[in-house]
C-alpha cells in the first residue's frame, strides 16, 4: 500500500487521530504516575485501559487475513481495512508500552509477548517501506513486465520466436553436431506459423507508455557466415531465455552479455546485424523477467515472516489474558 500522494488526505486523518489518542493516553499515564508516586503497570487504571485497547487492536489486525480471503464480507473495502491495519498497528505501540510499564516487565511469557510484538511491528514496517519503493522500481526498470505467474510461459514463447529466426537465417553445422537444427534442442516453433515468416514479440515505449508489440518478419534465405551465431544461441542464449539466471550462462550478466554480442557482431557478416540485435533484445527482456521475479519475491516475501509471527503473537496474547487476570 502506497502512503502519501493521492492517499495523503486519508492518511492525514489517521495520523491526526492516532496522535491525539497517543497524547491523551500518555497524559493520563503521566498524571496517574504523578498521583500514585510510582510507574503505572498493567493493573493500573491507565495501564489496564491501554492494554485492553492494545489487545483489541491486535485482534483487529489479525482479522485482515480472513477479510482478504472472504470477499463476501460487506465490511468496507480491502483498502480501508489495510489502511486501518497500518495506522492502528502504529497506535498499538505506545499503548502496549504503557501497559507493559514502559518495558519494565517481568516473567518469561511477558518478555516473549513483547519481543514478538516488536518483531511483528518491525516486519510490518519493513514490508510497508518495500511497498513504497519496489512498485515504482519495477515500473522504471521492467518495461517488459508481465503477469508473474506467466513469466515462464512468456519466456518460452519468446524463445520459440527467436529460435525460429536462428533456425531459418543461420547456417547449419556441416558436421551435423548438436547445434545443427533447432528440433534437436526442444520443442520447435509453433507449427501453425508459415515457414516464410517469423512472429517476434517485443516491448516498446511510445510517449511514455509501455506496450507489447507483435511483428511478423519475412524470412528470405540463410545468411552465410552465421554459424557462430547458431552455436552461441544453442550454447548460451537459448538456455538463458528458457531458464533465466538459473541457467548459469554468461549472457545472464549485462556486461558479459554485451561482450558476447559484440564478439558475434565482429565475427558475423553485416547482414546478420539485425538478427544479433534481436537476440540481444530477447536476452534483455529475459533479464527484466529475472529482475521482476526478484522484486516480486522482495515485495511479498516479508509476509512469510510477518504472518506467522502475527499468528504466534495472537496465540500468546490469548494465553496472556487469562494468566494476567488469574494473578491480578
């Protein structure tokens, strides 16, 4: 969730509200401290009220997960719940601190509860920070962005497209080795395409808008002197287009990729320049898919820490309440 910008009016109301509640509660806490001559704890009037409010907030925070999955609930939009989740979570910090006598607490359960609480808050803030920057980074650095679950399919389609070009335009190995034909390296290009044309999928930016472009290129004849391109394609480029960084090929790294294609340009005839450019563009798009995957993992991976910790916190809170009442 992005904070600021167009959402600033709504966020400002939340900031003002939690600031007022925090200041009022803190004033009551200090007043009781001055009146009693000792720091109020969880059994004091202010400490108990702060603890009840903090516990209710934690219970509300745990409801966000079922709210996202039960879309039939008519209890406000998911965005409203998420905004409340963020700001109420921040409000819970001063409330819990006052309930815990500013961390002057005893007992293993209490320390475990407070440690978990601050780990949950820290992981939530980390996730919020990531959400402020990573979507914009993806927009700027991944113009070829596609649906995350479809990255493998789109990468295979792109590989089939350029493979058809290589098979049609590059010389075949006269020795008949494994680099001789595309059919020896996996599924061929789609059978429904006519042999005289190759369909190339690309991504271009026009007037600031990124878009998918499909071109149909006429294939005329094999270009002499292009056997190095065929060998480089099946040895390094094709594995990278299919498997990305997991392929371990040199073209996975931008600088090594640039050197590879510069070498191909020197060793190949001028007529193959366009083909080499298209292969290099395909590798660049695959590199963008790899970056998209990394950013996606960063953007969502923190939940693997935040959610289990939150559930554990809820369980310990459910134990803490009856235990605290028992010894009150």
